[in-house]
């Protein structure tokens, strides 16, 4: 596979387009002793983005660069992409229909409805919702906004890397959670080997790990506490060659490690992250990724669509 042509100039152009619609999310630097990992950390707090995750960037990139039919747009999502498309569509006055599986969390379903989108629940997994959304797009004529396997989506998510690079220009490594691969594909496109990019995915949803082992995107298990954000059936075909070229390695973390990371974020810095949002930190706390002494590590906290009740269950 050949990597799609996503250059820094393309990412900067996307950022210029979406900039007035998205937040410049803050970074938080902590010393090497705060989380006991032996290295200073820089958290990119993308959970503070509009609609609670990085997905809002990709949603706006699609809506602002493509021709939208009168019937509007359709998206399939484990949760966060649907919330983001619903939010962006409301802001721009575009009708949106969102398909989610039964595994989507109640908090995300509630937010999709609150933003005024038409919600449809189909099947048990993201792949089921995706198939239903594609069938509906064929009959309705709505424009499909894919959660990760689309150039515009990758360009939007890549602006996380652009921002982090400007905010913390001396990072040695950036840890990024992996689901379908839109975020890590975008971030890796921005850094393009200049900074190590390490993927983190659940043991029970090893989509990129399986793909790299097979040399192509293949089906993988779809379990994990983070199933509503990190468990599509396989990674995107567009991001895969980017990962081959620019992702240094991928590590796996358990659900227990993800819960520990959620709790640590709350205990240490009062950040409330959803399971997928805490996965990157889980790699450090579980020693799935062990930094060198004084290595400067960026950690993308990519989502925060979680209720207080869900957080209390992690303790």
C-alpha cells in the first residue's frame, strides 16, 4: 500500500479552515515523579475539545471541505465520532443522522440526541452500525462522514499533532490511543518520523497490531472496556501505510491498566477521561511502554465523554 499524500502543508490548510470552530486544547506538563514513570510527561488535553473528543476536528474538516447535499450527512460511530458530527452539524446548520451500536455508552447517546441529530441504534458493534449507515446513505443520498478511513477525517485529526508540536516542540515520543486509526494516522502524518509516535491499543481490540503483523488491515477482536471508542473491526486502509511508515511501535494494555490510568488521571491532576482517552497513559503505568531516563513523552488524552457514575466505578 502507498501512503496517501498528507503533507504538513495540507494539515496546516485544514487547521486554517477549522480553527475558528475548534478549541486549541491545552497541554499540562508534569514532572517525572508525579505518575511514577521515570520521565516528564506532557498531556495533550484533547478531552476538553468541543463535544468531548478530538473527533470534532475531523467532523469540521469534512463539513467545511465537501459539498453537503440538502439531506445532510450520515455517520456511523462507536460514540465519539457521532457526538462530534452531531455537534459540528448543529453549529453549521446541517441535518445529521448518526448510527451507533448497542455498545455505545448512554452518555454519548444522550449527547448525540442533545445536539439535535437523528439517532439510530443498530447491532452490537461498530461494524454493524457502519453497515446500516452505508445502506441508509445509498437510499437517502446523504454524505457519509467516516469515523477514520477518510482523507478529510485524517487531516482534521492531524491538527492534534500540529497543535501539540507547537505547544511542546521538544518531545521525544508521543503516545496515542488506537481504534480505527484516524488519530494516530493524522498525528503520525504531522510528525512524519521527526518524533517517535507510539500506538496504544487494548489487548482485547488489537486492530493495528494485527494489521502490522499481517501486512494489511485485517479483522481483530472487538472487546475491551474501551469498546465504544477503541474497538472497530479493523484499522482504516488509508491510515495503514502511514502507520507502516511513521508509527514506531504499538503496545497493548489491559482493561485493568486502562481503569488504573483513568483513576490516576483523576487522583493526580483531576482530569476525568473516558477509557479510550486514558489508554495512552495506561501504557506508561503498566510499563507496556518504558521511556528512557529524561525522555520527554507526550500523552494524548483524547476523550472525556464519561459520566461521574462511570468514573466512580473505576476506583
